[in-house]
């Protein structure tokens, strides 16, 4: 095993006066699986890009990065400009460095086929589908396959489970756990974090974005969350304990000062006055020392505040009838009647490319034909209609989401995908009776996602949700349908779980 390493000294990253990272020191070696976590807009992707050697011209970077070993980088956005002109096969063997073919891989196509089967991409390669015609999940898998075939020493993965089906997530978990190099990744998938990460770097923004803080722990995610909470409570208790001792000590000193001052006023003898003045100086010195020793700041914690919605929309009963559903010239079903009870939450699951997003679009067409008002959250959250609607309500929504002043003034394109997701979800929840949500949780931090799950669970609206988030599905799905050579309902097992 080669001795790959990453070492960072005194790294700071800022834009204008706002710091995302300040004075970060970090050392990584083989078999380290570092997860970068934190709220939306805290700089996780910016830091991961820096690890991978990609700098954004809008940011100022200061510090030292020492890195050895070949790298594989998976960006959050896999809408590859070069790939859009190629087929899936061509994309795999295209060498972006030389702008030519990777002949070694071309001549070892049996290896490509073997690895593609593990990720469920055999049919995509057999059909030689255009990259641009692939589903989002298939694009993510194809990019992962390209990285795996390159056999890098270090993996940098930005939201690798986004849009992946459950089978592929499980494959990726096993692959990363057996990978003999180093892995640095950003993820909001709690189950994935618990299974893969052995180091956690958490980025926080405090004081309305005016200061930043980072935590680095050599533990798994579950232990990290527990230790962080315990440490915060300890710090808070220490702050209050020292505060009580400080107030008690200063009260006693104040009593002594008052007595000395009274003596100073009543003494006529110069020698005695001089003694009292000296005693007062000593008392003041003791008071100053107590203040200095007990002058600690109250510990800060970047807490996700509960999300409060305006008055919700009214409940309703909905029926959607779909006819002859075909994906890639393959008929999936002749007809499907979906009935949604008032406030019911229905999930659609299935492998990548099975047609889940297409099915949701068909539902939208049917609702439009019936002139039923509905809200649609697509995987492409930068859609024009989304931006136009949010611009009208941006300040109100941002205020209720407790976003920083520095964030409120940003243009839509400058917001992170997580920030956009929060805004669009709140808007949809407050303005529609029925919601169609395609991967709505994929860009939300673990902590924000928990708050949105609470909101969606108690929301009055009926919802059809496409998601691969196993934890969320188990927590509040009323019904789950799997799309695979037809469509059928699946049920909770004896433990009350779908997965």
C-alpha cells in the first residue's frame, strides 16, 4: 500500500470578510474516511474542492496543502459538459487530460463490464445511451464507475449518494470500506455516514455568519454527535458554574471595598489613611484578577431552529390515473390508479433509470389536465419558474429560516443547493394542497433534514415523494411503491421497517 497523505496547515478560506474556514490544521493517511458535515452554505463543497486541487476565483485562500497520491473527484453537479456530447461508453473511456481515448481501458473492456454490473449499469452500456439522456442517478453512477476504473489513491466525493438507488448506495458503502486508500467526502445521508466515516470534520457558522468554527474528531458519526452534544453541555455548565463563582466572589470583594472606603472617609490620621489607601489598591487588584480569571465567553452552538410554517393549506382527497407507462421502449404497466387520502405521504422507490422521475412528471401532467393545484419539487431546483417565484418571497422566507444577513443579499445562483432547497420546500409547503417531491432531502444537512421531516410529517398536504433515503422512508412513509418491471406496493416488515 502506497503512503498517500494529506496535510493542511493553517488553512483559511474566505469571501470578502466572511470566513468559511479559519486556521484549519489537518493530517490524513491511508484508510482514513473523513466526512465533512455542517449546515447548508457553510463551505463543505468549497473545502472539498480545495482538497482536490480546485480553487474558486471568488474565494481567498491562505495556508499550506501537502498532498501525495493520485486522486478521483466526484463533483456534486454531474451535468458534465464534455459528457453531454458523448455516449455512456465514450464517456467512460474518454481521457479528459489528453482529450483522447483511454486505450488501456478500451483494450480491457471485460473489466469495464465486470465493474458496471456491480453498479447496475450493464443495460446503460449495452444500449450505449447518450450521457445527456441518462437519469441523474445513472449519471452519478457512471461518474463513480469512471473514478473506480481509474484506480486512484485518494477519493474526494461530494454527496456521492445523491440520487443513487439503495442497491448502489449499499455497493458504494462496501466499496469504500474495502478501499485501501483515503476517502474524503461530503454527505447528508446519516446511515451512510454511520457506516463509512471514521473521522468527522464539522464546519459551523456562528454569530450570524460573522465567525466560523470547526471540529475535528477521530470517531464515527454517531459517536461524534454524542460527544459534541456532551461537550457543549459540559462547556455550558462550566460557563454557568464559573459565572456563579464570579458573582459570589465579586459580591464579597465589593463588601470589602465598601468597608475600606468607609474607613477612608472617617480616618483623619495620615499614616492610617495611607494604610487604607494601600489596602484599597490591593482589593482593587484582587477584583481585577477575579474578573480576568473568570471572564469566559458563553459557549456558542450552531443550532438549527425549528421551522415554523404559515397557516397550512386545506386537506384534500386526490386520485391520479396513469395509462401505459413506457421507459426506454419497455412497457412498465398498462395502467395505474393512485389514490391519495387526506394528508397521506406516498413514496416511490426503485433502481436508477427505472423511471421514477418520469412517473412523477406523468402525475404532474395528469394533475394539470384535471386543473388541480399542486407543487412540484424537481431534482433540478434551479428551474426558471422556481427562481421567479422565490424572488417575490425571498426576504420573507429567508427571515423565517433564520438565514444570515450576508446570505439574504446573495443572488439565487450564489446560494448553495441546500439553501435553495430549503427556500423552495418552504414555499411549496405553504402554497399547495398536493406536493410532488423528487429527491427533496438530497441537499439538506442532517440537522436541517430532521427539522423538515418533522414539518412534512405533520403537514396537512398529501404528497408523492421519490427518495432513496432509507431513514426517512422508515420514519414516516404511509405507503411505498417500487417501480421495477411494473409497479407494486411494498409493506413494512415485522420490525415495522420498509428497509
